[in-house]
């Protein structure tokens, strides 16, 4: 009869953000482990709470599957001597496979005959293999692994107990001094020690001890509780999925309740109230049907409904204190001026080698103006760009942002309005932090986009310039994320500025500052490689093949929107068999052109009509191609390049490029070189793998 297996890892409370991924790892690693070991099963279930990760393997086979496997030995010429006797090589091969020379048979592979034997690999009993699951537990990776106490294993939190059961039998192994058993623990305060006699009762017995091990059921309980209080309170609870995910991973037995706070706190900006509730207390804000914040919050208790009134009062007290602080900060901040906060920026270090935040702001102002000039925006926009850049960081010095760092930019926008700044400038102060994540929202205003890019350019160039480039998983200044932000903004707005030029403008400004340790040439080299990696990442995110990516970025880094369009065009052509003759023609030109440098073409040296026709076609295509590229019509521009294929094929059919006559040879290579320059302007087609066409 098939049996079941339970593994549970009991831990000190895990950070909520680690739990979902750890549970996923545990399940996927278990499935892979079983499959590789040829142990059959019907289902694998995984569970998690703040204090445990668990997996149940249903109907596991009592023995590994026995398999018959073909083993390949040496070639027959090595396995037999001239008289046809088996050599030591053959005997040794068969012995190693648990066979004899009598079991040998031969097969031919690519013209060579080899010896083979069939070997049977007997499956081992499952109970002898299960202790190896220890390796799965040790292999789980968390967002941050640490050593605990005198232990040597790195883990998110110390392991306190482990269950390992094969039906009723304990699977014996040990990790960091913790032995496996059949004992688990319920809720830290409401539950007790549980001795499992039937692992299929695992979920039920834990629930009886106030632990819901299935995170989906906990989430459902929370949602049902929220719907109930919505009905009772006649209000709407805003559900943020990220907050919901976090809360269900903070509790083992969820109970929803409603708290309140004084109405006068509603005079604070909504962002302050919501941040205080969500980010600091993990509460759900409550709104009216019209979307107005109400003086209530919804929270989730880790436990039952016993003494819930006391719990509610305690939470209200904590929130009241935090909102009182926020109200004080909000009122105090408005007693000062923008210039007061700007002056304080000059006394706070951004980075030791890059100076104060005030100095960073000055650089951002200059870089913002350079970008605005390159985009040819009007004077009014430039004035707003400069003012937004000047004010971009002033709110960092306010009491509110010092206490609620999540509100940087948001309070800057709010205070800028209060201090009478232009609306566009106020919005740009908030937007210049965008995007705040790899796929986050982009600035909606041009002013916000320019200042955002300038701020990110300054951080990237400055940090790399003083040796703070990212390495491996280490990127303390978020340079990769900020580079992605620059590329996304440039692509979204279809800025007609090459990405490399944006960075060069920033490097030029740094050169003028004469900073110590700043080597412009070295910075350019490192930045080029860094930008290539980020462009490649963005293209991969769009599903572009690796060889297409290399074709786009290997020569130079152009305008982001153009690179995205070119990649899409080439990706489609790569899989279009009808493009084969065109590709062959263009690539043949590129290969020959590598053998020469750019020289002048002399039409008087053309001997054949095909030479003249190719030159004429090139001149027409070149002119039309350049115009189409300037207009941003890259599809039609590439179609122009395709028109060169027929005259190229005719040229190669009629002419010997490497002619004995030096003038003819040089002139023909010069023509091909000119065409290659035109093709390479679009992309390096030589980098593309066209194998599927042949």
C-alpha cells in the first residue's frame, strides 16, 4: 500500500517577504528530487506560516523504479584485438557495468562501431533514500541568509524543530543539532505541543491549535473578514495585494477587526495617513464609496477573537501616537521656507567622494538643462526643468520625510504647492523618483521625465566614476535599477538622443568639475559595458533573442526607441525563410568589407553594368534610407536596405571582387565597404544566427 511523507521545518518567525518564495522553492525542489530519484507519487502539497515551511508527498512509492539502461563502451577496434578476442578495455568496461563480455553487442554511430551492454539499475527502497531530504532543506535560499549563534549553516532564521515522517515512522536525520521527530507546535501563545500520529491529520491538528498552514486559506479568511466589516461599517476597504500578501504571512491564525482614529487627523495629506497605516502598522485604509478616507482602519490579529476589544484599543493607541507625530511634523515643516531646506542640503553628505546632496542637486540642474537643450524644448519648459531640479531634493530635509522616508517626493510635491511653486514643478518633484521599481510607473510630464533621467545619470556616472560600480548581486546605490529607468523613459518618450550621448553629456560635466579620482576615459569604458548590459536586459524583457540583441548593441548604443524597433524588425526577419536570399547578400558584403578600410569610390573604374547598377542602387537607397531613419520609419528604412539584395547578387555573379588589377579591386572593395557602413548603421547582421534558414 502506498504511503505518505511529511517534512516540516520549524523556525523562528521568518520575514514575511521571504515566505512565499521559500515555500515555492521547497515544493519545486521536492518534485525535482523525487523525479530525479525515480520515486513516483500522486501529489506534492506545500504549506507555510511565519514559523514553518512544510511539504506533504502523497502516495509515494515504496521503491525507486527499476530501469534498464544502455551503456556505451569503447570502439570495436579498441575492444577487440586482431584475432577477435576481447581486450582488457572491453573486459574492464563490462565489469564496471556489472556485466560480462557475453553481454556485449555492437552498434554503429556515425560510421564507427562501438560496443554496448544493457544494464539493469535496481531501485532502492524509498525509506533508505528519504533521509537525503536533508539536502533539500539545507539548499533553500532566502533573501538574506545569516549564521546564527555558534551554528555554521547560513539560513534566514534558526531551525527550532523538524518533522520527518514516512507514515508513522520518523525519518532520522539531523541539521545543526536539531533532530527530526514527529512533534510540531501550534500557535506560539494559543497552541501547544502536537505529537503527530497520522500525518494526514497535519492540517487539522494544527488548526485545532490555532495554526492555518495553508496560506491561501489564511488569505481567504482575511478577505472574508474584510468583506464582513465592510458590510457592517458601510464603507470600502482598499485592498493592496502586496499588503495582503505580507499580512497573511505575518499571522498563523488571522482575525480581522476594525479600529478608528480621531477625525481631525483627516486634515493630514492622504499619503501621510495611508503610509502610517500601511507601511508602518500593516493596516488597510478605509474609504467611503466616493473614495474619501474615513477615520477607520482594518487590521489583522494573529490569534482568535478573545479580548479583541483590548487588542483594538492597543492598535488605536499606537496609530494615534504615530499620527500625532505626523501632524506635528506637518505643521512644523510649513513654518520654514524652501530656501531654508535647500541650504540644509549643503550640510548632508550624499557620498564622501561626490560631496553633499546640495552639490548633487547642482549637478542635476546642469545635466537637466543639457538634456532639455538637446531635446530642443522651449524656454518656458527649460525654466520649469531647472526649477524642478533645484527643488528635487529639498523635502529630504523636512521632519516629515525624515520620519516617513517612503514619502520622499510625495511631500516635496505637497510642500511645493503650499510654498507657491508652479504646478508642473511640484509634480516633477514627485515624478523625478520614478520609476521606483523595474516595472514601475513612469513620469507623465516632460519636466518630470527630464529631471528623473538627469538625477539617475548623475548617480550612475558619479558612483562608477569613484569606483562604486555594481558587482554580482551587490548594487547598494541601485545603479542597475536607475539605468533601467533611464532606458524606459527614453523609450517611452521616443527621445531622439542616443543613450550613449546622454551619459557622455554627464561625463563632460563631471570633467569640468575636476573631481579627484575621476578618470573620464576609464569611466567611459566602464559605462559603455554597463549600458550594454542594461540595454540587453531590457531587450530580453521584450522577448528578443540573444543574437539579435548582440546585433543591435555590438557596434554602438543608439536611441532606445530605435533599438527596440530594430530588434523587433530583425527578430521577425530572423524567423522568415523568405528573407534568406536578402540576408545572404547583405552578410556577404559585410564579410568582404571587413578586409578593407573606407576609401573613395571612382565610378570611372567600373567595368561592368552590374557594378554601375549596384553603385546607382546604393546611392538611391542611401538617400532614401537616411530620410526614413530621420523620420523614425525604421520598417521602411530596412525595406530600402533589402532592395540592395538583387543588385548585390548580380554584382557577385558578374565580377571578381579580388581582381588582379589593383584599381579594380580597390574600387570594388570601396563600393562594398560603403554598403557595409550603411547596413551596419542599422545593425551588425553578422552577429545574427541564421541557421534555421539553411
